[in-house]
C-alpha cells in the first residue's frame, strides 16, 4: 500500500473513466462498466486515499459512485463548472479527459469538497423516481405550452399526451409515497419538513432525496450548496448587485415553488416578503430572499429535530 495519502480525480464519460492519482502521478483509463469499475475499486483500496473527486455527469457516474461508496471510499461529487473554473484559475486552459482527471485530483486537494453522503438502496430508488417525476413535469409543462399554439389533430394528440402524463404522475406520486413510508431513514425527516406551511409531500421528499446534507451543515454552507447564498460583486468604491449563482438548480427550483406557496400560507415567510417589498425590493429579489430564509429555517429544523411552530413575533421555534 502506498503510505502517502493520495487524492484521486476521475473524469467520467459514457465509455471510459480517466483516473489520476495525486501526488503519485499514476494515470489510467478503464472502461465504464460494472466489472471494470469493480477492478478499479479494488485497486484504489490498496492506496491511502484522502478523497476521490468526480463531476456530476447526469447519471453516467452512478455505478461508479455506488461501488466506491459500497467500499467505504470517500467520494465528492462536484458541479462541472467548479472544475472548469478551477482549471482556468490554475492556468490549465487545455481540456482533455486525462487533463480533467488531473484537475479534479488537484481540486480535491486544494478545495476539500464535501464528502457525498451514502444512500441506502431504497433511498437511491426514491431519488431516481423523484428525478423521473421532475422529467415528466417538464414534459407536461412543454406540452401545455404547445397546446395553446396548436389546432386540429395535432391538438388532440397533445391533449391525449397531457392526459397520459397526468395519470402517470399520479401513479409515480403513489410509488414515491409508498417508498417514503417504508424508508425509516426518510419518513421522520419528511414529516418534520411537512410541518412547515408551504412544504408538501413532493417538496419535502425532494429535499430529503436530493439534499441529504440538510441539517448537517451551517446556514452559510447549506445556502452555498443549494446556490441561494447572495454573492457580493464589489470592487473599490463600486458596490455591485448581490446575486446567487451555481448550486443544485433542481433543489433551488423546488424551494422556489415552496416559497411561492409559503408567501400566501406561511405567516413568517409572508411577513418577511411584505417587509422586503415595503423597503423597495423587487418581487424577484424578495422571492429569492424568501427561498434563502426558508432553506436556513428548514436546515435548523432538521438539525435540531424540531417541527415548525410559530411564536408570537412570527419567528419559528427552530433556531435558524
């Protein structure tokens, strides 16, 4: 076994995995198949590893993550933009799979990203069903947008497809509810989140599935992870607009839906939104601030295992 602690970067493509071990300098290419991944995991177990860094590739990395975590190896999954920005910052402008693997290993050593939480098989199935539900909702929205611009037989076909999607979504929601009820890791957390006005079954299940770090990080850390932490754009005397950027877009979109409902039914978020509007903030900025506030409160609720309850001055019991 190599005694010096190593950092591993793995660039994932559909057919292959480019692997780089730093500072050893060992590079290799293996097929992105179950059997070859198994051999790679056995090899990596022979090293003393600090972290293995991958980029999220829309599912191409799933089998690799499953096997690495099953072997109890530390894995971090980062946004591809983070890797590319880091490469530019370090002067690495060329881009190949082999170079990307080296950059990911360097990124792991320099930035020390959060280790990915291990999911059970049931939790993984739930995540996949929730992801599929999101895809169907997007299809449904696209078809509804097309419906207003279509006539004749094409319109009948679109309406039939919308009807099919609605029925399929009902079935999918039922499967998600059943799996959630049978998942002891999830059910208590889902019910806790659902105690918040504006957070229903779909949103709470999505948060538990796609944001397992909820309750384990500080308010600033969870806000940055989701991408709702305002980022300053100041230079010298110039005070730029604070903006949000990066993070888990689908989690952020889910929280936006919850915030829209909360602005009507949640007294804390409603009062917060109204105060911002009275101060002259735009509706878009006020909504984003509500999303940030909701996330911070939900994070505190899960951390302290406290349901949503409102005090006399409209502050939730869970200390954010």
